[in-house]
């Protein structure tokens, strides 16, 4: 099963490289959103530093969500999901490989921009590792939810809008605990309790989302 997962992951990464421009556009969108906040806050470095963790988290969330509606769209149109079912391959294994490949190609480029944004917003350098760690865990949790909502909205009109409506209320706990972990690190307080709660949420989503996404994709295939 592990060998099959890595074969599927290799396929997802190989298929994703031709559309790496989407990941670059997503990173550029992330920077643009983050740059707008200092203009709104005004010339107040202390105020900006207080809001930096929340602003970076919101920018990462808003830049990631628009791409989720394309997670399974190409594979469904090309018949790849139907081929996997005909070969007896568990769709949940494909879903894990798809989300892991998407994380490598789309989310990691966002994380690589964090040092630049942290300096720009006056964030304490010592808190950058906690910001990167919390965003890594939180964004994978959001990606798991994105996969589920992408499966549920498959074939629907205005799927991007429907996906945003479905996912935004569900990601609030991730956003809250992610920001609290970074703010605790900035204040010199223990950040691990918040990070453990964030990790628990991610593990919970990792257990329930792929099987639910598999059911949604199977239903979409049967309706075609």
C-alpha cells in the first residue's frame, strides 16, 4: 500500500509541474493580499506587528482557497478516477496522494515567502519558526477540508463560490489556534498547547475527510 501511495504521489507531482505557474500565481496573490494590509493599517509599525500573525494567516487562507475547485476536476474529466476504481485502487489512497502533491507544489511556495513578509510586517524573527510550523500544520488541515468540499461541489454550477461558502466556516478553528500559537510565541508564552490543538484538528480531518471525499467522488462518477 505504501509503494502504491508513492507511485500515485510521483504521478501527481509529475502531472503538477506543467501547471506550476498556478502555484506561482497563488504565491503572488498571497504577497498582494499581505501588502494590502499595511496600507489599510497605516503608518503604525507597532500596530502592524500586533496584527502580523493574523494578517499572514488570513492572506495564506484567502490565497489557497481559490485553487481548491481544481483539485479533482482534471482527473474527473480525463477519466483517471474511473480508471482507478476499475483497477480496484482505493480512492482514499489517491486522495491522500493528490493532497500531498498539492501541498508540495502549492503550499510550500507560500511558506517560502514567510521570512520576507515577516520582515515587512515587523514580526519578531524568533517567532518566524512557530509561524512556519503552525502554517504548515494548519494549511494541510485546510487542504483536507478543501479536498472534501471540492468533492462535494463536483459538477455543481459556480463550484468555486460554493466551495468557499462551505469551507470558510469550517476553517475558523484552524485559523484561531494557528494565530494563538504565533501570538503566544511573540509574547514569550508557551505556544505548544495551541499547536497541539491545531495538530489534533489536522489529525481529525485526516481521518474523516479522505473517506468522505471518496464517497463524494464515487457519487459524482456514478452520476456521470
